[in-house]
């Protein structure tokens, strides 16, 4: 029923809001370069509709202990094997699919899981765990000392897992990578963090695959070498592999990209 209520609301929103069409245009025009204006309007509707469904799921998981939403971790053994290496794992996420639902599943790992993130419990946009859902990980506040990197380094050295969203550049060291045919900026810090500690890197993206189902999947794994931790070119190569994995994801799930601003334009400014 909640999904049905979304259709008229989002239809009117997309029809009359030039802002949302502008915020999605950067991505959709590159993902669908041959689409007409009418087709791109439809693409915007599908994109925002998918986001609406994700928000409904997020709230449902937070408010209902037995939400009926279930997930499949397609290649979970890869991550389990990395954890067993006891060298720490940096799991890089992105603003795609129902990524917060993926958070809930990572509590199954046989080690402590931490999320390096800017966390404000008073924000209007609530996480599923702010709504009452069980949180199976601790939060390292990126607004803390050294951006939380000292604490993240410590837990990785203990062989634990750190989750980081890596598809938005805000500040600090960066590199340019190719994404959907044009360059964007990505932060180098997550890759440097892994390299400094010898931790492995896993690119983990979640996707909504049905009305009440989703899939977690590792799209690539990198085994870092601490001896090359200061090699910027190697770190840039890691970042490009992340961008390539993200591009493969949006080829498969084109309407589950929720980075609602033009990251290509931001790169040019």
C-alpha cells in the first residue's frame, strides 16, 4: 500500500520540480546518452520512485522487527575469508540501492564492524536504526579528531571491519577517475587507510531486487601491500577499480543511483 501511495506523489513532484530534474540530469544524461527529453523525464520518475521505495523499506525495517524484507548476500564467503585473514577489511559502499539494509546484514560477521560516517541523530533524514532498528555496528564519527582516521586505523590493526561511503568527494586528497565516460573526483583517504594498515578492500553494493527482497554483492576485492602505501599512483588505480565496479553496478541497476547532484559538474568547478 505504501508503494502505491508513492506513484501520484512522485509523479507530481517530478512533473513540477525543476530542481529534482536538474539534480538527476547529470547522471541520467550520461547513463542514457541517447534518450530524448521525454525519455529522460521518465528516467527521472523511475529514479525517484526507486528512491521512494528504498525510503519506505528503510522505515519499515526500523519500525518493524519482522518487516518481511529479506536479503541475499550473493558472495558472502569472499568477505568471510577476508575477515579470517585478520588483517582488517575496509568495505567501501556507495549511495546505491538500499545500502542501509545492507548495514543490517553485516552484523553477521564474526568480528566487530564500524562505520566511518558523519552521524547526526537529530537530522531530518533518519537511518533505519534511528527508527528503532537494531544497529549491529559502531559508529566512528567522521567529524571527530583527524576525521576519525586514527580510530579507524586502530580497529583495522585489530583485524576488524570499517565501512566507508566512497562515492562522494568532500575534502582532502583526491584523484580523478573515469566514470560513465567522463572524469569525476573520488577521495583517496579510504584507499590510503587500507594501504597504511595492510587491510584488504572490498567494494560492497546493495540492490533492491524485488518488492521485499534485496541483494548484497561484492563487486571487487583488492589485497593491499603496506610496502607501497605511499605510492599515489597505486592508490589512484584502486580508486579507478572502485569507479569501474560502480559503473558495472549502474549498468545493471540504472535507477538505483542516489547521488542526487552532478558530480561531473562539481569536478569541473
